[in-house]
C-alpha cells in the first residue's frame, strides 16, 4: 500500500519544528551514553531520521522496506544513511547500535515478536529502544473519535501494557512510559488532513466510505473545536550483562 502513497505520506506525516522540539525534549533524558550509532526502524520517508543528527552526535541508519518511501526520502536533503530492509530481518550486525527508534511503525510489523528479537539482537548491552506510537489506552487523537468504526481500527494498535509485556518476553524491560502532547488542532484542519490521508493512515484505511463521510461531516460541523494530538513514548533497555 505505501508504495502507492509515499509522496502523500511525506507531506501528511511532516511535523512542525515545534513538534519535533517536543520530541527532542521527550527523548533527551533517555539517550544512552555513548551514543555513536542509531537505527530508525520503519523510517518511512525519513521524517525523524532527518531530525536525529541534530539531536545526537551519532551515525543514523534508516531502515525501510518500501522502495517508494526511500525514493521520496532521498529527494530531501539528508544526513543519514538509508538501507532497505525489514524489522524482522535487520541488515545490521549483532550488538552494533546504541539506540533503536521506532516511530508509528510497530503496528505495521508482520511478525512483532521476530522484530523485537531483531531489535534486541542488534542492540549493544545497555542500549535502548524508543517506541513512539498510538496506544489506545493512553494516547489521544481527538478527531479519530468522531469517526464511526473505531472498533475496526483500534485493535490495529497495541495497548501500552501489551507492548510492555511483549518486550519483557524478550528480556527488554520498560524503563519509562510517557504521553507526549504534540499540540492541538481545529476540527477543520483535522478534516482536511483526514481527507488527504484517507488511503495512507492506519486508522482511516480501516473505515468504509460511509464511515469516512460521516466522520468528516462531524468534524466539519464543528470546525473551530480544538482536538488533542498526543502519542506515547515507551523506552526499553537491554541489560548491560545481556548477550546477543
């Protein structure tokens, strides 16, 4: 699917500088030392891969399975390395990275447990995994609640407790969970965004055309209402005595 909507994804997922600043502040306390090599898994068109070189003095490797996403990402000035690959078979050596970043991608992994084991394998002892995600039990994307059909899209996203349990099974304990408010947005702006991203957003692709139309009508009927855009950060650590 994403091979067909990569350009739309790049513009639709772009983040304002103030939002990137909020994420920089959120991750800063959890950056391991030393931090010389970082992998962005499921990097898409490189929204965060472009930001990370300004946040840390580290070589940034962006792993992405879609050639179209990489193609769009390479058209933008960048200071990171793209490598085609999947989360389930990371093209990296054992213990070769200090930090793994997974942004709004974990719900796309075909085999989440294989992906977590791969993350653990490539991480050095004492390294960390930072997951940015929508967690239905914690995060808040207000506009999404105006669309019928939530029972179809919500199960696509793991709850925070489920993520913690999954990573624990691979000897990667959680050390922090934080909810990060990215900002607020009018319902009019949310309606415009949802219309553009109808075929490129995991919440919206679950809906029928009738459900989309009803949700957009609700948003447009109250255009000045402000909704929250909030995602969740989970931080996991590989023990310093752990092997590969």
